């Protein structure tokens, strides 16, 4: 219910849930500015990360250096955590051409690295993705006719392409176990927002791909994409009524709402799956800039990463307070990627994709862990 509270106290929902015109009311969807729940950021630590009081950070991996027995990949991007006995696993994509893929780090109960291994190799520009309820990782290729690969974070089974989920410039995925669908974003200036309904929940080899179509009053409909794997006609051009989004990025589902970001217009959106209405949750120039990956907590907080900007992860609370949670100093040409919480909610993982040097090949990527009194 906290997710739905956030939706109904922001944007067009102020005064009457989802009332009025979504497009005419965009200027109303401004964040409340107030002190965040954790207080102001302190000075940067030895790793250049500024955090609120009570939080500490460390570096867990650097591109080109060994972690858990393997070389950490370049350009670390989307990520997720998975339970693993008395510990957990953090999975991270590699957004580089031809040699992308994904790597997993296994942690013990105290946070010590127990090992690391590749779970996907030989793929192309693996950007974001999403975790499934059956504990697999969906790694998405951000290329023309890109694919979604379902990966085993435990390293026992080979990764498999899931072509029924469409061939387009994939960004992120978010699973909705209540309606048994997966929402998908597309990183194009005229991209779309999709949902995939598997023929059998838990098996992604076959199913139906729909595209969101919106009216001017916020209500949406869905239409089937005729040929998700078409060679000549782009997926986003197959349904004339499809709603266009300017650069789809991160995607996160919880409590009946799927949140997603669009970097081209710096917006955070919320799709209410029960009422089938679309809402603008955040539409402002500050403090959150160039929105990208996002994740959330069971208590209803959203953590939204910035692509460039001033390299922050911003917190959006259920009462729409928007405030910086952390900032990485000295990485002006990089971006924040892969935010994900450990299963117990006490640790947050993320990366600076291009690090201090900021080269486009991502050879200076850094992956961090932050520990502290997170609200859960």
C-alpha cells in the first residue's frame, strides 16, 4: 500500500486519485522538497563516496582486477541480488560490445567474498535487466534487435535467450507475480513500454508480448505486438496506437505499481496495474537529474540512480520527498548503475560504470557496497 500511497499523493493524484489529464498535468508532478530520512550527506570517504551519518561504504570490485578468482568485467551496469544459503549473490551486467555478458559475486554472511564466476558470455551491450521470482537474472541487450537472456545466478545452468520477449533495444525488466507478467523498457527516443505474458508462469520460452497504449486521461490499454521477432519492422512501430517514451531506462515493480524511468525527459513514471492508469511520479530538474536504473525497498522507498549528472543515487519516499542518498565524487564522465539490495535489506550494491577515467570502454569501472540502517 505504500507504493500506491506514493502514487496517490503525487502528480495528478493530488486531491483525487488519478484525476485529470495526464499530459496537461505534467507540470504538477513536482517533488516535495524536505529533509530526507537519513539527514545530509557527509564528506566523501576514502573511496570518494559521500553518505549520510551511520552509513559506510567499500569497494568490492574494479574492472580488470580479480575478485573471487575472476577478472571483473568492464562497464558494470544493471544488477540484482539473490539469496544463497547463509549469504547472497550480486549479479552485474557488462555493457560492452560483443564481449558483454554478466558476472556473479558470491558473499558469505559477514560480507566476505566467497567466489565469483561468469554466468553469461559473448553477448552484446548488456545494459540493465531484472530479477525473476524463481531466482533467475534477465540480462538485456541494448542493441538493435537486442535479446533477453535468462541466466542462472548460481552458475549451474547455461544462459538461454528468450526470443518471445521481443527483439529490440532492451533496457530493463520487472516481474509482476500478481498478474504473472514481465514489464520491459526500451531505450529509444520513441521507445515503448511492454509487458510479456508467458504461456506458463516461470517458463519464458513462449508467450504474448503487448505494448502500452495510453489515452489522454491517464487510462491505458494494451495491444498485442504482431511479430516480436520481426526482421524488417521494428517492434515499436508495429502498433500505431503505442504510447511513446523518451529513452526508457530502469524498471521496478512492487505492491501493484510498476515504476520506470525515461532519461530523455528526466521523468519517473508509475503504472498502477490494478486501475490500469499511468502517472508521472517525478518531473523536475533537481535534485534528481538524468534518471536511470532504480530499485526499491519493501517499505516503499525508491532509489533512483543518475546517468552522469552529479553522480548521485536519489531517494524518493512514499510521501514524495526527493533527496540525495549518496554521491560519488571525482567521476564526472561516468554514470551510476546496478543499484540492488541484499536479501536482508542491509546492504546496497551499485557501480560507477566508467570510474575516474570515464573512458567509453568502461575500463575503470568500480562496484561498491554500502551498509547501514536502511529503512525496510
